[in-house]
C-alpha cells in the first residue's frame, strides 16, 4: 500500500518523459505532499490502542532485546537473519515493478486514447473500449489456461473450483470492476493519467467511510480522518494550480467589442494608459503625439 502511493509522482514523471507534459515546482511539491499523506494513511494502524499501551509494548520489546543480548540463543534455536530478507527484497522489487508498469501503461494508454483517427478526431470511447476489451480478453484466456496447466487444475472449473463458486457477490464485484474501468478510461481520455491517479487518491475517503460506517470492518480513527482531510485539501490545491491565470482572467472579462473607426482606436489606446503613472503626459491635438507637460510641479 505504501509503495503504490508513488504512482502520483511516477505518473507526473511518465507524462513528462512520454508526452512532454511539464509540471511547475508548486505542482511537484503538492504531488509530493499528497503522496506522503497517502503513505502516512496506509501506515497508521486501525486498532484504537491507547498511547500508554503502545509505550508499555515498546518497553517490553526493549527488555526482550536486552535479554537476547545477555543470553544469546543456542545453535538449535538460532534463526538465520537472512532468511526473510531475501523474500522482503523480492516483494519490494515486484511491488516497484508493478507500480512502474502501471504508470507507464497508463500514460501510454492515454496517448492511444487521444490519437486522431481517420476523420481527424479520436474514436469514441465505446469503440476504444471494445478494442481494449477484446485484446484483454484474449490475453486473460491464455493466461488462465497456462495457470491451470501449471497448477494441475481443470480449465472447465472457471465458475467453481478450489477457490469457491460464483454467487451474487462475485457478479456484483465484476460489474463494479467493469464500471470502474469505463470511468477511469473516460477520465484518462478527457483529462490525463495523472488526474486518474489523483481520483484514486480521493477514493480513500469513500473507502474509509464505507469500511467504518457501512460494513463496520474498521473502527473510527480521528487521525485517519485528519489525514483524509489533508488529502482532499491537497487535491483542491493541485486543481487550483491547473487553472492558468490568463485563462481565468480572460474568462472573467467580457468579450472585446470591435472598434468602429480609427478615432475610437486612438481613444481606446488613450484610456488604456495607467493615469496614475503617466499624469505628466498629455496629447496635443495638432500633432497627435505625446509631450511632457512643462508646467508639471
């Protein structure tokens, strides 16, 4: 969970490397802060333990460590320290590889979604989703057959096997997953892969609310609520940086009306001059030029 939160910075870097989309220093800082907050959310435990209990457990662990120093274990009870380190390295490597492939494939998929077709515009979303689903279905079937042959299972036991049988819950999860794929693909097509990962970060709020209030799987934690509020605040800050000041200013101003003649153009130019800075200037009516006011004090 902690390693997967690096998708935000990874998506921004992949968009810059593949599609040439640059981020400002402020946007990089917001994405980094958002990633750290999401990592902290994943690290915070769910069990509501008082600080005194945590401190007591820490003292017990320190005492056990001192006893192990004073009384080293025998050869029969000795544990190889490198036994679990190799598995941990392999697990971290696989997680980083998964995040890297997810980020790169997401940005590449964005490029494919936005490629212009024969009529100069990208195809509709349903056409692109059918193309993606057809190739994904073929790859999934090939992978399923290979896994069944390796594990010695029957290929015909797709809906019922060692892992259980399909029921209404399995069908509901499949429908929600398909709906998620369509929504994420629409987000990538209309916006970009980075916005999709930001939406996934905001999804922590919905997931936590569901597990606490609806299913009751996790207890309420004020610290996690504060971290989720920080996630929402960082997302709002990043959304504000994506709006260009020029675009906001042009949208706030009314459209300029075409000038009728040269006289109106000159008067418009005269009115555009900031009067507080150019009060010592005046325009002569004969030569239509600017001269310094000799009587300025």
